[in-house]
C-alpha cells in the first residue's frame, strides 16, 4: 500500500538554534523549505530518526556547546528547554539538573546575551560537555 504523501514528514533543523521541525511532504511541495520562526533562518534536512533518551542527551551536550556562538536569545532558550527535557528524560533529578554542565553553559550564554555574565565555573562545564558530546 502506498503511503499518502500528505502524511510523510521530514525532520528539518534550524542552523542557528537547532530547533527541529517535522514538515510533511505536502507542505514541503507547496511552501518550500521551512524557515525557523525564531531565527528567520532556512532549515536544513536532517535524518528522520527515532531518537532515544541517550541520543537526546548527546544532542543536549552538543547544543550546549553550539549555542555559545548564537546571538538569538529566543533560539537559545528554546534549545535550553529541549535540553532540560533530555536531562529529565535521562533520569536527572531537579538538583542534578540545576548544577549540570549543560545547564551551566546555557545559563551562562543567556546571562551573557542579556548583558549579565556571571562566573559559573564556565570552563569546567565546557570541558565536561566536550567530553560527553
Ligand atoms: Zn532557529
């Protein structure tokens, strides 16, 4: 049986904030490549995979590093939110999430974007994310 192309979707990722979007074949054919509403950037096609918590956590480590060069506060906060969900999904509890290297890197970036950089053991957290990504 052929699948209705309207229900076949592809996963796209914003190159700036790494937000992902599922776009149907039908929508793609009529509207073209999706644009990130936060960053106004054209998204890139990524593999349509079933990610488990381990893969989500790896992605969170990578995003904690990638957002260090981002300039869009909304995009960074969205990526932070997804990373917190990945930490929760991986079994981290509230206190462990608050002091986690991923949380430290994201919160430092947000602090810096709003002009209030704080000494949050940034270097140590950065090394940990590099090691775990
Ligand atoms: Zn974006």
